[in-house]
C-alpha cells in the first residue's frame, strides 16, 4: 500500500506517470467521472484550511466518489485527547483513502504507519505539503511543456516558506534547472537547502535582493508573501516590502512567456492589476491542484481507467 | 595512585571523552545490571589529555553497542575473558537510534502523541548528523569529537 507523505516519495518516473494522468483527466474529465464510484475519501483536517480541503473534496467528487471528514480539531475526537494513531485506525474502517492535515510535524507519517488505507499528507505544520508541490510541478509542466532546462525565480519569504523548499527539492532532480532566489537578507533560503541540496547537487543558483534585477531572465516566477512579523524591526520591513510586490511595471521587464505562480492565498504581494495578464497563472494553478489530486487518488487506490 | 582491580569477564570501555562516563552509565542502563561497575573519571591519557574509563564485570551480550556507537564511536571496547583482553570491538554509527534522545522540536508530533517511539535516523554519516524520523529536526551529538 502506498502513501504520499513527502514530495520525494515518488520517483521521477512515477511522477511522470502521475502528471500524465492528471493531464489526461484535464482533457477527458468524463472518462473519469465514475472512476471512484462507491469509494470514500476521509478529510481529517485538524487545523483550518479552505483551499486544500475543498480541492481534495472537489477531486473525489469529480471522480464520482464521496467525502466524509472533519475540519478543525475542536470538532474531532482530538479535542478529547485521542491520538492520531487511534483516529486513523478508526477512519480506516470508514473510508478507502484519507487526506490528513495536522499542525504537528510528522503527524501524517504517524498516521501512515498505523493506517490500513492510503494516507495523503495534506500539510503537517511547517514541514511538508506534498500535494502543493505536485500542483506546482503539474502547472509548470503543463504550461511550459517541460520540467528541465528552466530558470525558476523564487521570490519573497524563502526562509520559512515550506512550499519553496519542497519545490526546490523536487526540481533539482531535473536536468539543467537554474534558480534565482529573490529575498531580503533576513529571509534568505536556509543554509541546509543552499549547502545540502543546491551546492551538493551542483545546481546553478544566484541570490539577489531585488526582483527587478532578476525578473528578465526567468521562465517562471514563484511568488510568496513577505510577512511583517518575520522582520526584527519595522524600518527594514518598510524599506524592503515593496521590492517583493509584483506589479505591471516590474512585469514589463519579464519575458513574454514567463509564468507567475503563487501557492495562494495572495494578500498584496501580487498587485490585482497583474491578474489579467496572460502570464498570471495562479488561479489556473488552483485548477491543476484538483487534477493532480484526482490523479493521486486514482494512483494510490490502484484504479485504472 | 588509585588501584582498581582487573576484571575476570566483562568489558572495559576506554578513551571515553572526559566527563561523559555518567551519561554512558545511564544510556547503557548499567544501573539496571546486577554486576560490579567501576567508573574512572579524568584519568591521564597521552592521546586525549584526560579521559574516562568504565569497567564492567558482566556477560558481554549485555552491552548495546549500537547505543555506544551513537554516543561516541571513538570509544575503545575491550572484551575481557579469563582475565585478559580477547577482542577489541569497533564501534560504528548506528543507522537508527530508538528512545535514546528526545526530539526537541516543540512542533514535532512526538511532543504530543502518546506511546510514540523517539526515532532518529542517520542522514549524514560524514558530519554525524541524525534527524528525527517524523519532523526531520537535526541532532548533532554534543560528544562528537573534533577531527
């Protein structure tokens, strides 16, 4: 039985099959409409999440399956002190597959070790969020036609952003991918990513402070939010915050076919005026999130259509 | 000069970093064994300046070499039988250590989940880095020697 706990659980070949399946679902949705008939997905969300939970539910409903679950620890047995191990054992009797989000890091791995049904990690604290990474990969591959030979810009909070770390881990497995890391000094990529992942694998990368200095060379720009509370003083925040807001003026320096991605929710780091630009694909990205979750459910349930 | 008699059957742990012997005493659960144990602290050493030594009179099978390898793989393990050293055992870093160290990450599932083993995996043998199996929090052994 397979689970998905980390973005690297799938090999490059397995990922290729999964992304091909997601594209087939995108192009032939009717073919898959009853693929999960009489199958149930349990969504066990111990902390609030609108987007991820609804994306999983939409994925299962699109496959003709049903959904049950809880949203928030208050409304679950966790409030009474039940362990993750006990909860998943019980859920295994109710559903065929489970997506779990938990504030504690490693919770999904604990669930998988006790579960009798496939477990999907839908986010475990600040640790992993593999279906976001699959979404990002599917978006880039679908719209660029490849995952190799790309220059990817990652902009904003590169220190605490788990989506950025996971995406780097996933993309270094492809040939000739270069990174431009755009962030204030305070929010640079953690040392272990720089040393153990990028340098250790001989991946070309550069670190810059200003988006304008880098945007012209990028094939895709992955935006994240710079949060005020991450700075030691307000002065630095005020000095730097506008460097990381993408607007029409900065976008005019970019290539005509550069993709703009964002894991969402967006607050103010991408100006609303950018939304109508054909390069802005962050809402399309949410759609790809559903396709890739559909492909993942079918793969983990061993359902072939 | 302090004299501690030799042992007939058991083991002598030599070249322990000075000050580490009590941690080793507890981690090897020597307090649970019904046998003679001698701990020598701050013995003079040409190689190390100062060192600790532990002598234990007990069957050699009672020793968990994995834990000892994790604590400090530079320790020399001398196996004694019939009053003489019959074997020197090499220590290696274990690939996994269970319930020896506790994950210090307050956001880790091990901080709340009942009855969950504390498991650390060796992720970088060269730098002797272990990471929590669940949250991947890094752990570097404080007893790691400068090489």
